[in-house]
C-alpha cells in the first residue's frame, strides 16, 4: 500500500501527479501525438488540428517544442493562422531554445504572417452540449470557454465528441464515435479487443 510520503517521493522522482491519478495520461499523450502526425501525412488537416490541439494538456509528458511545432504546422495547413500565430509565440518563448533556433522561428513566423493575417478561418461549429450553454465550439475545442465543460475526445480522430453516440472501451474507458469504431477490431488507444 502506498503512503502519502511514498506518493510525494514518486512525484519528486519524476512521476507527475497526473500520471498517478490517471495511468492512461502518458498513453493518451503519445497516441494523440502519433495521430496528429499521421493525419498531417494523410493531409487530413482539420483532424490533425484536433489531435494536435489536445497535446497542450500533456506538457508534463511531451516536449513543449514538439507540441507547439505540431500545433503550428497543423494550424498552418488548416489555414487557422490565429492558432498558428499563438503556437509560434509559445515556441519563441521557450526558455530552452538556443538563440539560433529562436531566430529561425522568428524568421519563419515573419515569412508566414507577412502573407497571412493571424486570424482563424471560419469553420464548422457545434453548440456546447451543456444544458444551459449556448457557446459555439470548433471540432478541436476540448473545453468550452463559457461553461468549462470538458469534452471527451474521439480516440480515432482526436476531435471532440459533441453529444454523439459514444462507444466506451471496457478496458481503458476512452471514447470513440460509435459509427467510426465499427471499422475496428481493437481499441485504437489500449488495443483491447472490442
């Protein structure tokens, strides 16, 4: 049995509190990282944005440079230049960057934003599923900015599940769109048989 002092020792030893309370946290981080990269390679840019935007919740597991580079890239190809600009701001503010790397990010951001205003393109939205909230959310929003509702992620696409019929894995308890999961024999996250 673990005592509070052993828990504190584990946290001090490099295991985050998030990992202790949610053992799937690290697997989720790498799942969405690989999913976003795979979707970018397949030119599914909005899905790549959805998966990449989830990565900012995993800064205790993933390297911030990898996270915000992927967000910037997915946002660029999705023509969401406001999000792309914010990702570049995060990248340029990383303390561990060398002066050469920081200058390279600035040069790249200048070349992008001299041609494109840092404004997001119009995109499909859905109403927040919270009963009294009327806020409109994009496919990559994981939390409602009005009511703070956390939206579950689809482990197949990385997109938020907006009140659709959900499949919930018996093993890892993660969600997927019930229509999309029909093509799978195993959970995309934990690989348990469906």
